[in-house]
C-alpha cells in the first residue's frame, strides 16, 4: 500500500497547479502551489460536484481548530482519474484489513 501522487491544473480562471497525494489509510493531501494552501481530508470529507467548467473538488479539513476547506475545479477527466485513485486506495485498504 503506497501513497499515490497526482498533479493537476485547476480549470478555474487562475489555472493553479495542484499536487494531490492519496494515502491508503484514508486521507488525501491537497497542495495548491501558487497560493501555498494545504489541506488534509479524510475520504469521507472529499466531495465531487458537477460544475460549469468541470468538476468541483471540495476537501474539508475538520481536524484543525478552525474549519478549513479547499474548492477546486478539475477537468472531468482529471476528476474521474482522482476518483478512481481514491476508490482503489479504499479497496486496497479493505483487502488488507480482511487479510489480517
């Protein structure tokens, strides 16, 4: 079980570069390079919503004292890829837990 790193460019007007690390233990780390924003979310707090310019990725970090949220617009292809990476991480984790 290894973390999977993905790099995307947001589809909003700013075209920010985003690095995302999907951790098989159930978290996703999102780093927006230009604005130096970072959030770590559990899979349960990651949402995909259809938008005009693509798919909105919403990641909520409720572990910190102040509620933090990042909202990015990804291309449909990138959002589908990220969704598949998250689904695969969940399956790997479930398989590991059932083998123990």
